[in-house]
């Protein structure tokens, strides 16, 4: 009986637990697949007891999240905007 690489094993468990159903879009599933691939590569050459090293390496990866709009603008009252922590607020 052949063992699956660790990342593939984790991915199969994630899929059995309906992990993709928790994703909001296809991009999030691609990010998860990239994580499983990175986990495969790392675990092939490293000891899982040092998993914190993998987490540190993964933290160095940059992920650009695509947006539907390049510069979204929200129009609302001051009361609706209160506490939402926008970068910029324009009050006419």
C-alpha cells in the first residue's frame, strides 16, 4: 500500500470534509491547492516536527487577491459608515 505525500493527504482530508464548500470563490480554492503543494514539497525534505519552520516559510509568500472593482466606492450615511474603518472617507 503506497503512502500519499503529506500535502496530498491533507488535501484529500480537506476535500472529504467539504473544505471547498467553505470557500467564497475559485481563487480561495487555488490558494488552498497552492498550500497543499507547498506542504508536499516541504515535507519531502523536512521533518514534520519542525512545522513552525514551514509556517515561517509560508508567511514569506505573497498572495494577491483579485477584486471585482479596481477602486470600489461605497455610498452611505455617516451612521452606516461608523466603525467600518475605511482608508478614506469623503463627506460632501
